């Protein structure tokens, strides 16, 4: 460790105070170490014209902020986005293990400030290269890491990670949208030699995903937050961000493919080669104009093949487990989340049969979903399932599985990218198989009826109905009562 280098930044910190006027400011909390940092950069063309920081906590945080300013100032924005904890620690002459957190904090603050500055720019910051450039969405998991690996082998690539949610009860290590996941993704991107930006979409995520999630549960429905996130918040924001960086396309680690790309109405989603990992249902809300700029490097691969590619490349996430729950529910449960963020009191209500006879009590209709069997707390001679949730009376209606069966599903707010006559299948849940179906009535926005060839058990109001032509997604709608 070069003590002189550290002392220089500690006693004469570069850029401390005087944040550039009008520049967006990134605020970063160091977590357990109790350090905090504010960082801002001002761009002129594609270069960092000025950078400054403010820090609270230990002296190492201030020294690391100074090092980050020194390294970033005057560089192109893409070069600045390659600065990580290792570069900051080297500028400080090396750091002991007990002080590395300061370099990580400063790296995080710089990446967020760069992302905010690029997003805030009113026009492209970096020109597109002649060979083309791809923006890669990285989450810190194996799928997006391999997508980035494959893109980087083919053309110029830039990585971006979104921070979508932060809460004291959030299990950041298991989530794909937390500050911890952002740091993991940045480390992977830098390992691959890619510039990395952090994009803070927490306000947009709350307004566009979490609040509708809460409202739908209050109304007695079972919403699809991931489809809203992909279709209305996340991917379009990254496409716009890519425009600022001269990126023609956006690559993600989703298991999906596209088809009919030459059609003037825009391309369609096609199910992935690995049917067990197919994620077209979660992407169904995407508009064709957005889909035209998306690429899915994993669409023709199986999950084992993806893990093998990661191992061959020496990526530390090669065997990382997949996330199994909604990103903002990691570390908590649905009832506690709704109570904490939506004011849902969990008021007790009645569990009734189809005739209205009271069978028991529950702690709030929002804790149930149509088709649910476990956790009802009531028993009869045969297994009981949730048939309906009545938000106005806070009642949960239960009955035998046969009562769930239906061949007609009402949907609302339909969006079709091809003629309605092409719909021959519908997928009613993410993990369910497509059912043979056709549209028999309605006009889209005001409601339509989907007629199924075989009965299905439990079409839950609020869930997305993925309208398909074979293995192509030709539209979507929301299941209604």
C-alpha cells in the first residue's frame, strides 16, 4: 500500500463539495459501514467535464471519492464507466481489506452519477460506431451475464443494470433489482471488459409496478407485476437510455425468440428453444416497436448450455441459483408487503361456500388467489379451492375443483398485433401450458371472450392472458370477471 497516495487524497480531496450546478446527483448509502456519498458528473459531449462528491463517514470514503473524481474527470463517458473498485483502490495506492468498502462505495456512486447524467442528457452522448453497438441488460445472474458474454464477442457492447427497489425488509442478496445485485452485475461487466452504467428507476418502478400491484390486490385480483415491469417500465427505459449511448439494440437474458421481423406491423415474440425456461409470457406486453430493437441471445440455448458457457468463461455466477419469487418480495411475503407498503390491514373476513354458508375466517382476501388450495384453514369432505375473491365484502368463496373448470374466459384491454383470427391458443398463467382457444366475441378494449377447446381450472382475474398463434405471441389481454 502506497501511504503517500492515500494521504494525498485524504488531506487534499479532489472535487469534494461544489457539486456541478444542474447536474443530477446520485446518493449512495454504504449500508453496514454507515458511510454515505453524493456524487455528480457534468458531461460535455462524450466527456466528463466535471465531477464532484460529498462524503460522510470514515476518512477512507472521502479519499475514495477523491480518487473516483480524479480518475473520471476528463475521460470519455464510456471509459469512466469502466472504473470500478479495483481502479479506485489502485489510485489510492492499494487498500487494506478493511477499507475496500470505501472503493466499492465510490465506484457505486460514480456509476449511478454517470447513469443519471447520460439519462438526463437531451440528445445522444456517444455516437454509434460503424459496426453497431448493443446495450446489454445485466441483473447479476448467470443468464444476463452469458447474454453479455455473447454480445461482447460479436460487436461493441455496453452494460446497464437497473435499481428498482430498496427496503429495509428486502433480501438484497436474493433479488435481481437491489443495490447488491447492481454491484454484482457491475463486477461481472467489468470482468468482461464492458463499461457499466447504473440506472435508478425506483420512482418509476413504484408508480408503474408496485402501486398497481397493491391496487389490484385491493380490488380482489391477482396481478402480474413482471409483465407490467417489462412492458411499461424496464425495457423501454433501457431502450431510451441506449439511444443516448449510440446503441441500436438492447439484449437481455430472457429465454425468448422473435419471428416475422420483416412484417411492417413489427415482429412477434416466439417461444424459446428451451420450453421449460421460456419467458415470452413475461414479455407479452411489449409493443412491436420496442420488440424490433430487442435481441435475445439465449433464445436458442438451453439452461444447461448457458451454465456451461459461463463456466468456460470463468464467470463466478455459473452455478448461481435462479430467483424464484417477485424481486420486491424477496425477504418478505405478500401479506406483509401489502400491509407495509399499501396499508392493507389484513381485516378478517369470511370464507364461504358457493351457497354463501360460512365455513371459516381469513385475514384478508388479498392473501388468496383463484385456484389456490393450500393454506385455506377450512376443511370439508373433499379438497377445497378458492373460486373467487369478493373485495367489496372481503369474502373468499371456496368450492370443489370441478367448480373452477371453465371453457370461457372474459378478458379486457386486449392488444392484438395481428388479426384476431390468428389466435388459436391462450396461455393463462406463466407456468401453465398454452390451451387451444379462439376469440368468439368482443372488440378488444371493451372486452372479449376467449373460448377454450378444453376446460381449464382457475382463470384468475388480473392475470395476463397471452394470446398466441402456435408458438407466436400475437397479443395479450387481462383476465376479468
